[in-house]
């Protein structure tokens, strides 16, 4: 596969997200990423149901734009990369290692966007995504969203030389998210990362449910609705999350919760998801 954007229906994407086709700029990119992460949820339902359509642009576009679903990083970054290219941005995909960079695979896809000679990390496909890109400079911070984010340069041994860590501040502590290296990324690398993430027995996406939908309250406060294997949580910036565990007897309500979190399922998918979650919870 190549980094081909010919299949992108830019008008349909912009209509779905409510974003505008603006000339490239830092402010326009921030608005575009915010619109993306507040429209398309992070979710792994297709991996759990073993029906993933793949991470080609046509498949992702149909799923996100036309079927009102979301996905995980390889899907988010695939369509967002195509949108940025079509809008005239200087953008390069990069792979990252989530958790311990010495032991974890390169199973996360981000983008590096260059504007006026400055490079920015754009990561719309992490589980709880930053609302805007962050300048790729040691110590650069982004406020807003549920919590602040920070980029740190690391000179620890990495393929391609130095690397970039992404951190988020939760309460009084900084929490490590992932490490992005500087190696070029081909489409085959994305296919391989997706294949491992969606099929490896050790991949947590095969044994847990994760749906995250970024939103905003009427007063402008960022919020996040989360649906997992056994609980639902609503988080608001500056407040403790409101979490509710749900009982197995409530599993038939799971598809409705998924839809509230931005993942529209068919009747057949709803039935399969309930059965799969019941199996995981009893397993």
C-alpha cells in the first residue's frame, strides 16, 4: 500500500466533523484536530468482534465518515493524515511505542506536522487524545483538554537516534504515554502494526473493551465519556471522574452506551458485542 489520498472524500469528512477547509496554519491545525477527536471515538469493537475491515483509507473512511464509528490509532491517523495532505500540510507519519519502549512493539501511529519550520506532534488516535498538536520541542506543553500534555526529548537508545516522549499530567503527577522515534514509516509498517495489534494474543485490544469519546459541556468544559468491559465513566476537566460499574445483567444496554460514546452499531453487531463482553467477563 502507498500513502495515497485519492480515495479521500474531503467534503464528506469536513461535513462529518464540522471543520473547515482552511489554509495550513497552527491555529487551523488545532481546530481540525479538535474537531476530529470530538467527532470520532477511540474504540476497539471490531477487534473484539474479529471483523476488522483493515486500515486502508477507503475502509477507514467508510467506517468513520459513513457508518458513524471510530477506531484505534492506525485508523485515526490514516484518515487524518490523508486530510492533512489534501489540505496542503507538510506531514510525516511516525510510529511509537506505548508503555516501556524497551519491551513494547511499535504499535502506535502518530504524525509529525511541520509549520513555519517548527515540527508538531499530532496524535488524534491515542486512547484519550490531546485536543491539539504539541510542538516537538523538549519541555513543550499543551494546556486545555482534560489535562495538560508535555513532550520530552529522550536520548535513550532508539532506532533513528533521539526520540520523543509524550506525557500527561493527572492530578499532581506526570504520567508517561508513549515514545515516538524518527524512522520513516511506510504503509506496510502500518499494516504490520495493525496486524499485531488486532491479532496477537498478548494485545490488550483482544481482551478488553475501550470506547472513549471527547466532548464539551455547555459552559466549554472538556469532557470524556468512557465505556469499558465493566464500567462507564464521565470525566470533566478539573474534576474527579464519575464512575459507575455495571452489572452483567445490564449488558443488553451496552450497545446504547456505545452509541452515546459515538460508536453506532448494527443490530447484528450489537448482539455480537454483548455476547463477546459476557464471554470476557465470565472468562
